[in-house]
C-alpha cells in the first residue's frame, strides 16, 4: 500500500515512562478542574444512556451512563462540524472554524489523490477531484490551527490552570502548531492517528473493511506511536486507549492540588477497527464481527471514563471537577454498520443529524443536579465559554465567540436554551439551525433541504418546496453567516458524494439522496 499520510520514516522507539509534572503539595486554589473527554467518530446510538445502544440495545456503556446519571444528559448535543479536525478547532476556540479559515481537515494532496483513486464508482454520483486547485495547496506541515486564535488552554493559563493534552491532536503536526504552542503545558499525542496495537500483536483482533478506501489507506500508513511533548516517537504500552487512560490517571494524581484542564482526546473509536482480545471475547453475543470489534473499542472508552472518575474520587477532587463528554462528529457510513447514529439520518461528512447530533454529557456535582435531562441545543463550541465562566475569566463575554456559557441552562438557573445559530460550511455545502428550523444547501447539486426539527427531529419530511417563506428567511440568514467567514487557509481538492441513508458497503441507486462533502 502506498504511503499517503505525512512522513513515516522517523524511527519509533520503545515505550518510555512519562513523567508528568508534579503540582504543589498543598491545594493552592479552589477553582474547579475542567475535563473534556472527546471521543472520535462516536455515534449517538453507541451510548446506551440515550435509550438505544449497539447490538439492538444489548451492548451497554455503564460508566458513561453513570456519568450521565450523576449529572445531565443533553439530548440535543451538536458538534460544530461533521468532520474531526475543524470540529476540534472549534471546540478549543469557541468559534466557527470557518471564522479563521479552518474549513477543511489538514490532509496531504497525495492522500486526497489516493482516496479518489481507490474510491469505487457508485454509478450514481461521481467523485470530483480538482486538479486545478493543486497549485494553491500548501504543504501539510503548514496546515494547522492558527496561532492567532485563543484556545481554552490559553484562556485558562492566566487563571492558574495547568493544561494537559492526551490523545489525538490533528490540528497541525509541525512544531509551530503543536499543543504546547497553543497553551498546553504537557502533551502526550498522536498527530493524525495511530494503530491501537500492532497488526500482528497476539492480543489484538482486527477487522479490515475491504470495501472502504479510507480503511485501506489507514492500514497502509498508520504507525503504532505517540509523542510526549516534542520528544521522539515511541510505542504506547498495550492497547492505545487503555494506555492513554492510564496516563490520564497518572496526570490527575500529579495535579490534584492545583486546578487543571485535561483535554482527553481519545483516538477511539475511529477506524482502523482493532479490539483488545479480552474485550472481544467478552462480547460473544454480538455475531457481526465488525460490530463486535467496534463495540469492544467503545467498551475500552467506557472503561476509561470509569477509571478517570475513580482517579478523581481517589484524589478527593471529584466534587470540584466538571467533565464534558462528547464526540467530534457522528459515526461514519464507511464503517458499514447501519445503526450507529440511529434514529438519525446521515453520517460523519454530512450535516444531516447523524453527522452532527452527538452524545453530550456534563457532570459537575457541585452545580448540576444528578439525573438531569436537558433538551435544549448545546454545542461543543459552548465548552470554551462555559469553562471561561467557571474559571472566572472574562472571555465568555466576548462578542467574537460563537459559543455561549451553557452552565446556567444545565443547572436549571435559566430556562429554555441559548438564543443563537448553529452553522457550518465545507466548500459548497452548508447548514444552519435557527429556532429549531434547519436548512442545508448543496451548491454542487443545487439542492436544498428544510426541516422543522421541533416536530421532525429525524429529518423525514423535507419542507423546502412547501414552506417558501421559511426557506427565504433562512437562506438570507445563511448567506449572511457565510459572508462573515474567512477564506479557507488551504483549498479543498476533492468533493466526495456521501449517501445519506446508505452505508459504504450498500448498493445505491438514483433514488438515494446524497450530499457532496469537500476536503
């Protein structure tokens, strides 16, 4: 398999013990600790707290469910983008990623060419590769989150917080874009991804997706490696998800006496699908091999949530810590499993609810009543403003933020939901949600969808040709919002058709709806 992702020629050394910086011996501040647990490509239906769950509801996520039972389960959580990197940029800055030109995922042009080359002709909608834009592409080393943007960690640092990043970064992997250039004090990272275990490890169960070109490229390119700070690449210790959790537990213990921000960005449950053998064996009631491997990966994240919470309790800081648990976007159709985002239509790489309507759980024992359910719309953009208020910084008052402080709504101090617009743009495809009405526009097809999510949350009835007044109103709002955004820092090279109601391994026909996603 040709190599398309970055430069993998750097040697990978043996695992080295990470020595996290130790905080003071005595607690120096009563400011709360703040934790974001971000899962990669986790669908709404993969968490049993939402009433569904994998394997027709037989698979459970007890630790994540308990996190919700002890806090608030948000039924209308949203990611700011239907793809990982812009979503992460938005989470850390509290702004639409297009505000600062972060419209597309940092990707080498050779990868996009490879994806176009290996993609199967579906007979309905062609892939569109833009050779003419290659002259405007910049090197992947120059793609990253602009240093001019203020991140959560940079906002919290003057408030006395120690900032720790663990897991996936994917916001630029050259030195100028690494976590410690964006306000983190320490970082144990993968830049774009990693194998969870070596492919031939005796303790791994693999599931390869022969129908998926992305899967082929990942298996052919990903290392089994992490970096601590700017040090050399090294092998993790055991299954990647468990290794990251164990390091988080160590970091929590070292920082129990000072306020800290932990950005726990799991690479799971993104493909390639790799389970730890003992997890796979515990799920013998799941007959589909790919689903069983994926459920094992969700199990490892669920276990990690439990261990992180135990570490907080063991160190006496659980009641003074806020945890936000969410996903960077919905589950992808290219995994080939049909119910991961149920009951919603669409996938990662679409703005249908399946791509952006994600699990969102908040736990804050001293502020949020246990067992709460919040039905208002919340977004990963809101994390910045919420943490800003909790830390007694003043950033949440700034007008250039697109997120809002949601704590008063989650605690019951305020009724209803924040008055604001949810929006995203990727090339010729955009959407907005205003007061429960949702408009999507695909300019390549000249196609529009209008849904009233207040009565039709699963987007079954398109009202674009029935409610022309609402269409006109929302189109004006959308066009105004688009006009406020910045030019992309780098262009997209590929517009890929993503079928809304079919997985990658299903046959499609001319009656199937699709959108064009740009990157």
